[in-house]
C-alpha cells in the first residue's frame, strides 16, 4: 500500500477501537451539521468514525480505500491525494448541513467516494468486480452510484448519509478540476500544444496587398482570408494565423 492510504486505514481502525472501548467518543467526534458552530472539529473527525453497531460499515469503507486509494495516490502524489481526501470529506459534511442538518453522521464514505471518483477519472475503463463476480467499468460504477445516492437521499435516506457521499463526489471533482492543469502530464501536453490560436496577433487581414504576395503563397493567403469572411477569425488554427500574419498590415 501507499503511505497515505496506510495511514488513513490505521487512523480509522484506531478511532473505531476507541469508539468500541469508550462509546462516548462517538458523541464527541460524530458530525451533527447543525451543531457545527459549537463543535467545529467534527467536520474533520466524523470521517474517521464509523457505526459501532455495523462492522460492515468500516470494513466496506476501508476495503474501498484499499482497492482505489493506492493507484490514485501514485497518480496524484501524496500531498494532492490527502488534500483531495479531506476536501471530499469536508464537502460531504457541508452538503449534509444543507439537506440533513439534524442527523448525526459518521463514516469515511464521503472521502472514499471522492477517491472512487478520482479512480474513475484516471482509469475509467478499468474493471471493478462487484461481489467479486460482476465486472463493471469504473466510470460506469460512478454513474450508477451517483444515481443510487441521489435517489436514496431524495427518498429519505434510510439511515445512510447519501448527501455526504454525493458531497464527496462534488468536492473531489472540484479539486481535481482545479489541479488538473498543474499535473506534470498536463503541463507537458500544454507545452507541446504551444500557444493558442487566439493569442497570436493576426493584423489587418482586410487590407492584405495581394499583389505584394508571392504567387507561391497567394492561393493560400486567399483561402485563409475567404475562411475568415465565411466563418470568422476564431475559426483559424494557430498555423493559419501565423502564416497570414506575415502578409497583413499590423493594426495600431
């Protein structure tokens, strides 16, 4: 396992054992959204607590973190991974404040859902085997889970913090969108792409002196000018703008 995934699993297990040994701990760490002004730490601590009455609660969350987390951490790097994880849990708590303000919330599900979304973004066609038998692509799984979460939340919840799950998707999605261009691969792609077409000065294309254009270039200049007249300047590629710029009077 990767470093942060290991730490998170250990932290969740330790807190769960504390909850089992000292039941009052749950009351101090669980998130009741409406009580945030007096218990602000719970927006963080709730995502390390779990229901002590259902062992499957922590087992499923830690299993999902174990399955999805390491590859996402390797892809993002440790710092970005833990930021995304905590932001996903944080937004899960905030969304619960809007829709279920009086319900006590425990569980790492919102943060883990954020990790699942990141996995689907980076490895969309990877197969996930439901119950170890049914193969489903990661991107399809996210869509299905979103539908289930929305339906569950809008139909009453059934004792599950569906809006915390959905908030995890939202927080992780916003964070990934924000950092996407800062990833090494994205920077390299941007460098290869070069300047955008709109950033290249075009000049006064309406006053091109065609008689001064060499006959070898005249047909191409005329083609580009005609393209502008039909489709507008924004239709030009960066190569066309550079080429035409050699023959256009500069605008003052």
